[in-house]
C-alpha cells in the first residue's frame, strides 16, 4: 500500500483525525491529507521535532524506549507514532479517544510496512491495543 492509500483508509475509519502526514524519520513527506505541499512539509518537520523532543525528555528521565506521543490542547491533540522506517502524525479535534487514535495510526504504519520500508532496515511491529 502506498502512503496516499494508507491515508485514505485512515481518514475513512478515524473520523476524529482532521489532518495526517506520513514522513520519513528525517521529515520528508511521503503523503499528507493537507493539499498545500509547504504546509505538509511544515507538519512533517514539526512531527519529527516533536518526536525528537519527547525522545530527549524520555532519555533525560531514564525511561524505556519511546513508542508514541500525544500532546493535548483545548483545541485538539497532536499524535505521533513511529516505526523503523516512518513517522505518522495526526491532528485531531478536542477530546479524541486516545487509544483508538494510536491504534489507527499504528495500523496505518503496519499497512505501509507490508509493502516494505521507505528507508531503514525494516519496520517494527507495534502492539495493536494502543498501550505500547
């Protein structure tokens, strides 16, 4: 499955998601629900930076490996999930069902991994229950 098809599937089942971007770990856009390429690139870079900042905080706190990130605001949430090859980031409406959004994002990454990695040696399998 390519990124455009994965995003179409995700948007069909995850009604709480307003915008989504799939990118390499470096922030190179593979697919996005945002029509403006510059906005898609900004979203991918912001997702990469968000994940990196969360990873640094995790390291500083001596916690186990980071698997997912959520930042909640009164206007909605930002979610980021990464596998060995890609990062997927979604922006939602207020008060999303957190476990369900994480599950849907991990499913999206798994569907892309079935066709092979975008970069890197392969994709890690995530727990489908949204608790990892």
